[in-house]
């Protein structure tokens, strides 16, 4: 549970800058070669955010993102010039992304389309934590999803980076983060129902966005006003997919996930 300074929540720059304190863009370049040895480079940008779990800082994103990067390496390519862009945070002092050794970082992911699980975790060493702290990044601790969580929220918001809002390519590219208001959906289309608990919500207004492609891995927050009109927010889920024809977002509930994988996190070196 965290307090929102001010009582007005709307999709404008101030809320985006406020919630950006938890958000990090994972970016880099996919380098591949064809059968003739010709090199191709493609810049990649992924939505992600920072949590602190049992005192360890971890980058959270969608599991299919990590799986896609693993497939890149398996095919003989590489994820080069990787960096963590934390420049959107309010009062950020550095506009340049922090170079990141992606390949050496402990990580784990689950991407199980049949059962509906799609989440990935990347451990951050103290070196990277200190760099993020200097740019006013704040992790979401366990209390953000475990303590005094309301049974119902007044509103839900998805934070992320749509691919179409990356104006210039590269680690120093100009980007436009967005927050999208969501309405919880309980009447789920039969073909979208999965065995694992999932979060389903309708996007109320995309504004000028054509697509939310690129927002996978972004956090979904639940907002709740208290009796004194102060607003608090909790981390609810990690966005992983959507049905463009009906504007339905799917996401992995953070509580359900962490209840399942603590022992595997320890085995992977994400916690000790």
C-alpha cells in the first residue's frame, strides 16, 4: 500500500511521472545473422518495473519477453547494448539509460499459455540498485500487494510503454509512457478462461493509441480512497496480453504468482 500525493487521478503527465518511479524500460538491440553472415539489428523496448521481495530488488516483466530473448540466443543471435531506462521518474537526475549485463543476471520466467501464467523476474545486483536509487526509482515492496489489500478497488490503471510511443530508436530513444484506465471484467469469454487465476479488464479509452503492443510487463495498480479522501494504491497484476477486437486486457495477479514460486526464486538466485 502506498499513498498517492494529491487526490486527482487522471491520465495526464503528473500521474505518469508519479508512477514512473517504479517503472524501468528494458531496452537493447537484437543482433542476428542470416545464412550468408549478413548482420541485422533491431532495437527492442520492453515494459518492466521494480519490486523489493524479501529485501532483494527484482525487475518484473512478462514471461514471454524473457522467453523471446532466450529464443534469440538459441537461434545464434544476441541481446546487445542492454540498458535500464529509469529517466521517466519524477526528479530523475540522469536522462541516459543504465547499461545492464542482462545475460549474467539471475532470472526466471514462466510462460504457459495453456494455464494462463506469464511473468518473468530478473534479479538486480546492488550495483544496479544504487544506480536506480540515484535516479529516484523506488521499488514496490511486499506491502504493496500483501498488506491491507482491499477486496475491491475504486479504479484500476495500467502503466506501460506502447511500442508506437517509442519515437526514436535506440537506448537513448524518446519514449512516451501512458496510463490507461481499466474496468474489471467478470464475464470472461469462454475461449480466454484459464486454470490459473488471471486478471481481466476492459480498457475504457485508449485515446490516440492504435495499439497497446509493448505494454506487456507493465504493472496494473488498484486505487482505493480512504475515509479522509486520501488515495492509496496497490500492485495488482502484471499485464501480459490483450484481445484487440474487444479491448480486453489479461494479466497475471501478483499475489497468486508469488504464492507459487518462492522456492524456485531461491533456486534461481533471485532471493537467498
